[in-house]
C-alpha cells in the first residue's frame, strides 16, 4: 500500500499541517506502508531538517500544472490513497482532484478542522477535534467515511509514553520549568517577548523557549538565552515530549500542540490567534485541560503575564489540569486513521 501526502509548511502558514501528516506517516511506516510527500522545496528543507522524518519527498510547484503533476505521480508511483492537509486547497482544487482519483480507483482523504470551506469531495474526512461530530460533514460530503473526534487524535510517535514517563507526567513535583512554544514560525516573535517578561517575574524558574524550523528570529532568542542562564532555547527541537514532562506549565499556540500537551498531562495556557483554533481550544478549557486566552484582536502581554503567574503559583489549579488530561488523553488516533485508510483501499480492490 502507498499513501501520499500533499501538504506544506513554512514561515507564513506554520508547521502544524506538516507535523500532523508526519505523525500519520510515522505510524504508516511502522506498518510497512510506503509513504510519500508532495511539497515545495521550502517545505522539503524544513522536513528534512528533522531527525524523526519518514517518507520520500517529491518536489511540486504551486502553479496551474500542480494537479497534473499530482495525477502523474499518483499513477506512476501506484498511490493507493492521497491525503491533503491545508487551507489553501479550495473547493475547485478538491473537486478536480477527486474526479481524477475516482477515475483511477484511488482513495481521496482530507484532514479538516472546521468544515467551513464548502464541499469536500473526499472519500475520507479526518478531524481530530472534540467538536468534530457537531460540524455536519454529512452536508459537505454525505458519502464520506468520517474519522471524527478524540479517537482519531493525531500524535507523533514520541507521545506514546512509556510507563515511567506516565508516572512522571501525573505528578506536579517532577515539573519545574515554564515552557513557551508558539508554533513552528511565531512570525511576531512573541516567544522572546514573553520570555523576557517571565524572566523578570518568575524567580529561579527555568524557562524553555521552543521554536520550530520556520522561526526567523533564532539569533535574537539565542542572544537573550546566552545572557540569562535560566533560559534555554530549543530551536527545531526533535523530541519535545521530555520538555513537556518537565514543565510545570506550558504557554502554547492553540493548534495541535494542545493535544501533545494533553498526552503528556501538561498544564497549559493556550493563545488563540486564529478563528480555526477557537472551537477546539474552548473544548479544552471546558474539559479542564487548559486555560485559553483569545489574543486575535489585542494581546496585552503585561496583563497576560500577570494572569499566567497566578496560574503558575496555584498548585491546585495545575493539578486539576493534570488530572483532567490524565482522564481524557487519547494516544492511538493515528493508528485508527491508518487502519481506516487501509480498509477503504482494500474495499476498492475487491
């Protein structure tokens, strides 16, 4: 079986789409399924900088010939299932792709977040968010098999914790650091601004700054961390699960990282910076796993730091978050998705 991913990641759109496709590819690869990625040179360079990358990469340009290139690749490389993930793939794009894949007896899958982009035209729809079943996918693609909700949560293999890690995760006493992780790009360099404020406010606490491969302010953050021994900058970090396990609290962008934090039982403050993050983050807050801050219109950093410090010093609130994450964490979603795609491909062969 051969699964191909059409996805991008860069400093403008971040790395979230790329990382969840990587997570799926890791589980597929472990089951001896061939995985390939169709993406631009920029995305390719970011992907290949990771030590946990699996899958062959084939270059593609976003132009009028893109769909023809995909069609040729799928046919020549005997792709069984093509999966796309990205907001740039509009209704027309999906329709044309679906028509070709249907004519070639291949499965078309899509990872979606909010069902707000029109008809999907997919054979399989994947949405890992808790509110996914309320989004009426039966309207935008009535014939699709839907992988919706927490049982289809997509996590990289590093978040399949060992027993000793789960013991560490369930205790607050083992956690000492404040960790800041604001996505693969953090185009406004909020990470550094927050680190400066917290270094002045939290006495003695170690502070981790995790930045992705698309982050453009590495030198600025490095310079600050060199001048302050409590600051550690982890650029393009490959194994962040251990950093989360050591964190008393994490400040994170409100994307898919919140599910990695859930898997490590880590208390989190989530910054909502885009409309597509709102519903999933509200659900995390309602379920007690995290506290959210909507900063789409205005971000008062001084007020945020004041509120964050109140949470930092509240052991009871932090333990409540740990317990909520313990009771709700789901870690086998990628396996469930790969199993579903395998069954759909098999059903076409009969």
